[in-house]
C-alpha cells in the first residue's frame, strides 16, 4: 500500500470517530422511550434494506431483469 492510501484511510477513520463522538454527545439524557424509538427505527430500516436487496438479487438471478425477447 502506498502512504497516500494509508493517510486517506486514517483520515476517514478520524472523521468517522469524530462524527460518532459528536452524535453520542448530542444524545444527552435521552429518555427510555427515545432509545426504544431509536433502536426500533434502526432495526426497521435494516430489515427493509436487507429485504429489498434480497429481492433485487432474487429477481436478477431468476431472469426477471432481462429485456423481453420478441418472437419467442
């Protein structure tokens, strides 16, 4: 690996750590209902995203994404 790619990766990791720290500090004293809503929202988003990606791969493998063939 080149030094540039290592520095770029380190900079991205620092940005990620800073954004996570900023987000965590912004939560403050969130009540239990807020935590439940946050966890439910994240879980729902993951379920929808994973389900849609599974449908995408399924339709691609089954040939549903192919253009129609005329005359067959």
